[in-house]
C-alpha cells in the first residue's frame, strides 16, 4: 500500500524569498476548495508562488480579485465567451497584464504548464483532462477532484510518472495517507473511511426519498458546494471516496470499511494486523488537508487550530444504514464489475443531482436511477480502457439517466 510521498522541490527560503517557493497552479479557484486554498496560499507567501488560476467562469469578479491578490501571470476560464468580461474585470483591479486563456480545454492547458504543484479543485469528471495533463507534465497533483480518479481509474494510475505523484486532498484520504505512515504495507489490515452521515442520518428510507433540495443542502458539519452537499446527503460522495481510496492506496474494496461518525473530527483510520488503529483527528476544516496537499510531506505552521483537549467531548461511531443509503454498496459493485462502471456511477449521478436541484426529480430518484443505469451498462475491461472509452461510457450514462428521469 503506497504512502504518497512528495519530494520537496523548494530551495530553502532565504534571500531569494518567494522565487525559491513551490510554484502552484490552482484549478477551480472560485469554488469551495479553491477559495479555501487561496486562504492557505496567502497565509504562506514565502512557501508558494501561484502562477495560474482557472475557473468555470461563473464568478468573473472573484477570479479577477484572486488574480490580483495572488499576483498570478495567467488566468483561465472554461467559458470561451467570458474572455472580454474577464479582461475588463482584471483591468478594474489593476491586473491588466495577466494573460487570459479561455475555452473548454483551458484548465488542461494550465495543468500542463509544469508547475511544481497543481491543485485540482474542479468539481465533476470534467476534471479528468486536467488531472491527466498535470501528471503528464510531471507536476505533483494535489487532488481534490475525486471524480477524475473515479472516472479515469487505471488511466490516471498509468499516467503517474512516480508512485508519489498524487497527493490526496479529500480529508478522508489525506487522513489515510497520514495514518499509513504508522506502519508498513504488509502490516495493514483495512482502511476505515468515516462519514458524517449527512443531514439525513437516522432517517428511514421513505423519509430520505422525499427530502427537499433545501434539506439536502443543509449539511450539519461541512460547508460545501451544492453538488458535493447533495452527494454527501445521499452518501454517493462516500461511494466515490471508497472508489478513490481503492485506487489511491491499491486496497480491495472488501478491505475498506465505511462508518458513520457525526462529529467529523476523526477523518479516517487505518487498522493494522496487530489490532492497532491509527486515526487522524482535527476539527472539520478543509484548509488542513488542502495545506498538506500543497506542502506534502511537510506541514505548514500555522493552518488551523487543533482539537481542544481541555474540554469534554464525545465521539461516536455508528454502522452505515445501507437500506436507507445504498450508494456505498453500489460503488463497491461498480468497482468489481468493470473498468467503466465507476465512470457510469459518477456520470449518472451528476445528471440526477442536477435534476434534483432543479426540481425535476425527487431525492429518492437520484440513487435509484444510478442503480438502474449501472445495471444496464455492459462495461469495458481494464485492459481495454481508453480515454475515449471513458467518455463514451459517461455520455451513455448521462443519456440513460435522463431517459429514466423523464419517465419517473
């Protein structure tokens, strides 16, 4: 079980100042992960030199403000029609000299630029191209875009130039990477992924099925974007994380356990063969795994306050109710069925979540539709997996999901 280990390419900070820092390309800078990454980067200007930012283009003013604040040389937007608006916004904040890249492949072009670290904070499987581009360029990939690994699977693993090139940014996988430092691969019995349980923890299946978008977005612990929040409510997010853990750490899904931990303080654990379990605990704040993804294997000081060990606290752990939340079971089955079933799992879910948030589907239709689409997919063997096969499977899954939703 490889432990991600990123060599420190920085020269020790000295008279050269920021010129000696790690260069960074931040993808998805205006999203939840991206905005928190900006906080971390600005708090440690001696450690990082941000060269590029990318975003979808829905918040041009924020992107321009970030570019000015970080002093970047290049910004990119996926919306090709946003070039003029972005240029005007950059002029308004005194950053007129920043290079603007636009178009659907803009993030991939930035990811391939050769930065020391590429933090992929894009949401959705659209992040697969930039993930492959960063790996191909030899950059360390701080990966928050779990969907690209889920969809690309063997392609992403094959694109790595070294075993330590991908550093996980999801809090759960960051916790596992940290905990794995406590033993050798042969000593690991299983990985334990913790789940908050989302806003519907303890609800019976019929009540979960009838939940509203407002209820699904009201996560009790984390502040996230709408898609991730809905995925957390359905536990599809935990299914994606199970697939990601399987791929990152080369562990069979049968050796990955999911437990519900409502306090979200223990972010995940590794159980060893002698019965010892090593857990990583910290307050629920994504800036910690983001910072570690940028600086691995070192830790930045400071990032977030630690746990308050002087106050009484109770941590609880509960079994997952798979009757009310079957998404994790479906993820296991997807991994075991074919190389493209995980991509289908994710793509069908993306369509269903969009329909749910738009009021065109019930919450109960989301995972039920994903299950129906998975059952119809023929699949591709791992040996035959190509990028085209992944895209074909995703297109097929989206079409089938829309067809099913149209008849619900």
